[in-house]
């Protein structure tokens, strides 16, 4: 589990998206391939705490196991809607 606490000055409250860079960085330090947001809560004082699960993929095809992946390749994409 990784978490990020974000403060955003001004008139708008911080969002989960504001915390994504910090969550990605924490996940990369752990060697994760992805982070999955599990919860968020706002303290109503311009602070938001977002918790995510760091995920490491272990089942890779043998052709990819020979090539080490760089941790900086982790990307965030918004959830897909159907």
C-alpha cells in the first residue's frame, strides 16, 4: 500500500488526479508496475489523502523476462468506461 497526502491552495479542493504523480513515485520506489487507487478522503481543509495498492506483475512471457523493464515506464491512464 502506498499513500499520498495532497494540499491544494486556492478555491478548488484537490482531486485524486492531483495525487497520482506522488502515488506513481511511491510505487516506482517499491518496484511496482502499477498503482491501483483503493480509497480517498478529504479533510475539508484543502487536504486529500489517497491510498493505493502497488502492483508488481510476475507472470510475464519468457521473451519479456530476458529484457529488464525500466521502472520509469509506469503510466497512469484514467479508468475506461463502457
